[in-house]
C-alpha cells in the first residue's frame, strides 16, 4: 500500500481545514427547500439550483435579526462561511445573513400556472359542487404505502365510518407521478364506482408536492365528474389542485374527518333518537304495566273468588269475636257467681254455725289451757281451808291451823306452824 493512509477522522479534519480556510467568507444564491425552524430558534434549509444543492443553517441570533422569513420555493442570496460537520462528514454553509433575491423558479412557475388557469375560470367558485353528505364509496388517489393513507384509514375507523374506501395507487413524487395521478383521476371519474374522490398525499417540500401543481393533474381534477377533495401536504402547504377541487382539506387526516363528519353527526343523532325512543318505550311500557296492575287489582277485588274469600274472612272474624265475647261473658258471670257464693256464705246459717263452732272450739281450747288440772300439771298447788274454801293469801292462811294442798296427783294435809317472825308450813 503506497501513500499515506488516513483515518476517517483524520481525513475529515484535513478536508475541514482545507474548506474552511479556502472559503472563510462566501456569497451563495439559490432556491430554498426543506426549510424548517427548530424550537431552539435555528433555521435549517437547503439551497439548490438546477445542478446541485447545499445544506444551510441560520442560527437563532442571526435569524432574529433577519428581515426574511424563509419558505420553500423562494430564491435567496446569503452570506456566510463554509463549515464541515465532522460527525456526519458533510459540509454546510453557516449563514450570517440571508436576503430575498426574488421568487424561486418553482414558485414563479406555480404563480404563472395559477394565473393562467384562474383566467380560464378553472378556479371559479361557481364551478364548485357540494360534497355528498353520506358517501358510501370513496376513492383515494394516493400512494398506497404513504403515511397519508394510514392516517386516513385510522381516522375513518376511529370515527366508525361505515362506507367503503378504495385506494387508487399512484406515485405522488417524481417525474412519473403527475401523469399517473391525472390518468387515475380520469379513470375514477368514468368508472361509476365512487360517490366522492380524494386526491392527495402527506407533507413535503415544494418539489415533493410539485406533481399536484402540474397542469395535467389540475385540469384532471377540475374536469372530474365526481365531487373532489384536494388534501395535499400540511396546513401551510397549498397546491393548485386545492383551487381546482370542489373542496380543500388541510391534510389527508382533515379530509377523512371532512368526509365522515356528516356520518358522525348522523350517527350521533341516530343514537340520540334511539336513546329517546328507548326511554319513551320504557316509559310507555311502565305506564301500561301500571295500568295492567291497576286493572288486575280491580278485577281481583270484584272477582267471585276474592269476594268468597273475604266472606270467609269476615265469618272467621265474626266467629273469633263471638268466641271472645262468649268467653268474656262466661268469665264475668263466673266472677259474679263467685262473689254471690261468698256473699251467700256470709249470711248462711250453716256458715254462721260453723264459724261459731270454730269459735267455741277455740274458746274450749283456751279454757282447757286455763283449767286447774293444766295448772297443777305445771307444778302449781291449790290451798284449801277446813271448810273447803280456797286460801288465796298469806293472811288467810295464818288464820287456820290446818290446810290441805291440792297437787297434780291428789291432796295432802298441811299443819300451819306459827313462829315469832314468820310462820312456816310443815308437812
């Protein structure tokens, strides 16, 4: 291997030093493409002409001082320096200032064709047809692999659209795109299959969207026998098909919402009506059920079976009350009879005689307890004088010489002995 072998970093560093030393200051003129402003405030874009393109950047400070707002298709002249971005091995121009040098080639062509077709009346509002509110079959002229068709289908599914979508595949970028789009639009208009035709693609640069600015595509859309919607790019993008179509949608997603909006509104209205009908039906059924229950209740009240049941209930109740009345009368009469028996007994001679017998028996027992024999059995004695009179005091005893004492088991004789201080009795 001959010659010096560079590493990638070494080679890039050599190129960086050479380029930046060779072009420390440079003026560049070209058409702006792929312009995008980052949240940081920096602008990134591409400058191009018919033969080449170069990346450019306008940092936040210079962008704030610039009087030009970059947009795709405009032609500018900028002053800056060449810079090599080593991590990616690419070079770019870091601009210090950018000046508008007139409309770019594509923008000029856009404006010229727009004026031409407008003068022919192709964009006249009187040519616009109303879109069908509930299309059953929609044709979508677009790339079958692009994000636009995926977003379109996703929104229709999310909104529960019930129609049929047929994707009519075409290329939407490059030289062959415009003829394909024009042929497909003409075929769809004469096929008799569709109620509505959507033509479009997702966002991109002015060059990417250019097929929808080609005259043959714009005329095909304007002459289509079907109501058409143009849905090209993003909100800020405009294509000539937007002016030729019967309606413009800012994006393909907005087109999906537009074609399904009447269906969604109708579905919501149908749901409201269904809910109202269900509520009214439930109320009607409830009222009928109440009336049926009321009629059934009245019928039961007047039915022979119910009247017989009520008669039996009244009879059972009368029987119960009669039994209760009879039982209460018997009880009261028994109480009165018991009271009469007690009163009769109180005035009956037999009762009085029995009471007196009991009283006499009690008195006999008391008299018996007070008898001499009972007293003598308890250890007492009775003194008698010679005449047989009871001696009841000491003085009476001293007047006699002999006494007799009555004991429990008989009498004994007593001699009365007189002493000086006292008298004693001796047996």
